């Protein structure tokens, strides 16, 4: 059944000419990004485009499900003959003033009948489908499956072990020495793991030669060094300190031990003098005349030493990664598994040379309409895969040829916000969002800055903060003319963020709101850990107070680390606050789970008294017949899953609701693990200790990291962890990329900022660019955290040690941007407040019943129905596009 033609549905002029033009939308937080994407999708469907020609991608299953839910919901409401308001809202949303109830019902029925053809999915799901269309070109193993993060880590460790075993001792010593710049670390496994973690992903789409792009200058001739040593000894210096320093330079020049000078202040001063044209100084003293050439020779020798070590480290890294790549791919082929990144990289390499006609044939049809959500988090490899689809959808000449007066044959739409680009650590590059306008001709840009989420007080706070970031001293640090000055690159990123920040506005002018920033108390003579604990305690008390004042309001507690999540949950539960943990922590946060794991380890290692002692004090009190032999026999007879279920059932009668939930989750994890080939107890125990499992429940307070809060909103947001460094030294590799759509042209290992002056300008800019990106991502993280708030925002910071509060933390950045004048060193001091402190009293709506009334805890025995072998295999199959 086709939808009515233009004689039955008349698009208004703007919709007909502009609605489906290639469009890029910059949507700030809470401005209706999903609303716009849904509207675009509905416009495409209303023009009778086949569902199989449409692709809408996002980054999470939840977001993909939300888009589909909205489409079905608005059509079902608008299709109701008795709901004219819903119909009018849909007309306004899609720009079709003559849309009627019958058409909405027809489109709803069409979508439901073809829902398996409509691609609304995650990028991972899309790439999986694309990979299955090119199995031979991608060299995929038969019946392959995707790994989870734990399985990926195990394969990584096995591959590293294989790399170590293939090298003889002398080769291993040489490589480890090169990796450590002349030093051998104590843990070989840890050193290689660090190399893999920091370098493998960035190198995967390049050849090993990219590690040889660092140019090492030739070391000065020995005769020149001998001459320079003599000149330095004979130099007549007035100050004793200068004389001693020149003598040291002469000694090092004679011995050739230039490594001892790499951090020498005088060497840094030589570089500065050559860059600025000034005289070389040591402290405030000018060096004797006639030493310029000698100093240049010494500097050249030290520079060669530093870059030689870095080049050797790069060479060793390239060799290790090549060996690791061989072994990890061999293991994955043998076990018939791939990671998400493996699929993306293989597709990116293939799509760089595949034509769209071949892609269309393999996918049994063309994708003519492309809609991309959260585009700022796209990685270069992902964009390389999406680019051919986007270019096909943006072919306006073909669209006009294949379309009609009422139907646009092809369209492209992407939406995102570079201010919310917080996934650089997993490969996301926000600059790709900006690069789209350069690669796609005729694309239309638009902005959305009216928030439908936050109150005017929250929006005013956001505007004041991010438009005044330059008030912090960090924004003016560094020498802008020195490409080797990291602080200058960071300062430029702060100024750029503030300059480009668009003023936000609140849609709901009457929504009450409140913002408060306060200090916690300090522990006298306490260390950092003690003051962190004090800050968390104060934050928990403040959260409990807010919940007591407004029990019907949702509260989001957002932290930077998972460790802080666990700390705050423990404190909130001690205050009898119902808490939902998002993102997950290992199940070992439950004592009951630890007891079950001890029982399994006792069966695995009967001679280890630690496990027996724990079990004797817990499980064996409940059932004295349990011992290592009975548990081992049960595992061999019934399997790990049923054994875990049996042990959990023994403990259930003595567990509270929280531990009971964790035991259920442990049993589910055991059922899933049992499908692995050759499951072993110690591997299962390790899986439990490492895998993060959510503990979601209907609760007024939800604790999570800022990354996990992306896309969510809360009536109240509490930020208790803004005192750490704004940026962290990642120690990652640095890539020199000519274009974001191309592999790196060169890669080098990271060196500290004090050594950047030894690099040539090309690499100084690459290193500086990475520093600027880290600062920008830190600002994005702060923006995401603050804009989750609908009505109120509470920020708890630790007191500053100095009144100027000039430290590189988010707390200090906020303090200076807001122009606060309260004493930041005082305990329990209000640094800033705006809005109505009684904001919760103005809510006249009915209170939501978030948590069920307290009921006595029922002690029940845990019994899980085991699925059959076939159904378990079905449950563990790769999910379809529709499930994503």
C-alpha cells in the first residue's frame, strides 16, 4: 500500500523545497535533537520512501529505541480520529498542514508491517550487518561473533603472552630497553599491555612505516665536541654559578653523556633564546660572549640524544604492535570472534576503495536516506565507513533526477553538538563534525540553542560560566608564538570554546530553578584521601537533605570516576537513601557474591586456606555438608551455572534485597558464561571480579559517571567531584594527520611537555593539538554534567589551599568564570547561589511515586529456570538490527 500522492497531501512551500536538503544541525543540550531527527524521519516516510532505503544511526540501543518509539507513538496518537491536538502537533513537526488521521494510520500500519526493513540502529549494529555482506573481502572467520570487553581483554593478554614467548631473551631485553628509553621495567606484561592500550588503536589503519617519520638530526662530529668542551672551560664567567654550569657542560661534552642534560634549565634557555632572538641566560645572568656556536653544538647533541631515544622507542613500539597484531588476529580467527573496533577498521579499509554500486548489490538495495545522530562522537574509521553512504545520499543531481515534485529521492541529515564531544578516549573526533561541511557540497547548517529541558536559572548559569571562561588565568597562560608551549595550546582551546559558545535560552520561562556552589569541610592535617572522604560525606548529606525536601524529584549524582560512584552509593545507603547505580560496578560489591566466589575458588584450589576460612565462616555455617569436594562434584555434574544457583540459594534467606539482587545477577552471568568453550572456575571468578554490572532500580537518586549520564536529565544534579586535574596526562601516542578521513601519516610515542622544544615544528603542532583536544574534552565534560539539570544544580567542592584559587581544576574554572568573591579556603562556605532556594515548593504538579512504600523484606529461595541448550544459544546470538 502506498501513501497518498501530492494531490492528497500538500507539503507547504518551505517543506517541499528545504525539508530534505542535506542538513547539519548543531543542537545544544536539551534543545530537542531527537525531536528534529524524528521529524526528519517522518518527513521521509510521509513522502512514501521505502523503509529499506532509510538508515538512522545513533550510539546506543536506548537512543535507537527512543527514536523508533517516538515515530510509532506520534503516528498512533495522530491517527486517532478523536485526538486533533496530536494531529496538529504532528503537522507542525513535519510541516504538512493537510496531514489527516487516515494518512497517519496508513503510515503506522506500513511501518509495523515493514519494521524489520527499517534501519534504526547503533553504528555497531550497522557495521555488523555490513561486515556480513563482505565476508570474503574482510577475511572474516565462519560463524563469527562479537566479543564483549572481558573476552577482548582475555584475548589481548593471550596475544601478549604469545608475543613474549616468540622472542628470545636478548631480543626481549633489546625491545624492552627501547620501549623504556633505555630502562627496563619490572613487569614485562604490564609494559607491553600499556603499549598495546595506548598505541594499537591509533596505528591500526596505517602501515608500520608511520613509526619511522620522526627525523633524528645527525650528532655533531667528535672533533667539534672536543673543540666546544675546550671553549666552555676557557670561558671567563663573572658569576661562580655560571662558571660551574659551563664546567658541567664541558664535562658532559667530553664524556658524551648528553642524556644527563635533557632536563637542564640552560638547555631550555638555549632553545628559547634561538626562538626569540634574545641572549642566552642562566637565571638572570647573561653568559660570556663568544659562546653562541658552542652552545648550539651542545644543544644539537642533546637534541639528537632525546630524539634518538624517542625514535628507538617508536621503532620498538612498531615491532611490538606488528607482532601483537599478528597474534591477536590469529587468536580471533581461531576462536571466530571479532571486536567492534576490528569490524570498523576492516570496513574502513575496504570502503576506502569500494564503489557504491557494489555496496548496494551486497546489501540488496541502496540506502538513499541517511540520518546520523550524535555525530560529534564519530571516529575517523567510522566516518570512513559512513562517508560513501553519506556522499550517495547527498548527490543532489541524482536526487533531482530520480525524484519527483513531491518526493525527494535522496537526503542526508546529521545532528550533534561539538560541546558534548566527551568520547575522545574511545576514538571519537569532534572535528569530523566540522569537516562534514567541507566534504559535502551544498549542505545547510542550522543551530538549536533553546532548551526545552532546563529552567531559566540553569540556563543563565550555563551562559555565564561558558561565555566567561577567559576569566581564569589559564586562558592567558603561555606564549602563543611558541608551538612547544603546551599551556598556550590549552589556553587557546579555552578561548576558542568561550568565543564559539552560543547563548542559550530557556523555553519554559516560569520553571523555578536554583544553583548553589559550596565548599565541604577539611580534615585537619588530613591527606588527600581524608579530604576526599570528607567531601563525599558532605555531598551525601546534602543529597539526603535535597531528597527529604523534594522526595518526588529525580536526583542525578554525577562523578568523574567509577570509584567515586561506589563511594557515594555506600554513603547514601548508610543514610537510608534508595539509590540506583548506573553504568555498573563489579558484583563483588556484595558480600554474598564474594562468599560464592570463595566457595568456587576453594573447589579450584583446595590447598589455599584463604578461601576455606571465608567459606567456613559463611556458607558452611548455613550448610555444614559443603566442602571443596562436594562443590567440585556439583560443578562437574551440573555445571557452573547450576552450582552458582545452588550456592546463592543457600545464602538467600540471610540476604537483604540488595545482596539478593546481586546474587540473581551473578547467576545470570554464570548462565551466560557457561556457553563459553571449556569454562573454568578461575576464569569465571575473574570475570565476576572485572565485569561491571548495573544495579538499576526505581529510585529517586541515581549515581553515575558524567559519561554514563549522556542523554539523560534530572530535576536535580549534584556534582561532588570537580577538584581533580582538569586534564590528565594520558601518555598516549601522538598522530600527525593531514585529514581526518585519512590514516595518520606519522605516529610517535608521547614525551613530556618540557621536551617539546627538541621536536621540529610539525610534531610540536601535533603534540600541542593533542593537548588542546584534551582541554576541550574536559570543557565538554563539564558542559554535559551541568546541562543534565532541569531545575536545580548543587556543586560541592573542596576548600582551596590559597585564596587566589588559581589551580587547573573544574572547580577553580567555575569559581573564576562566575566572578565569585567568597573565600574559597573556608569550610562549608557558600561560594555562589542564584535563583530560588525554595524552587521545589513551586511545583504544583502531582508528586511522582518513584519508590514503592516500604514493605517487610520477604526471604525467598532463589530458583532460576534454566533455558534449554537451543534457547540459550538463541539468547546469545548476535542481536538483529531491530533489537539495536
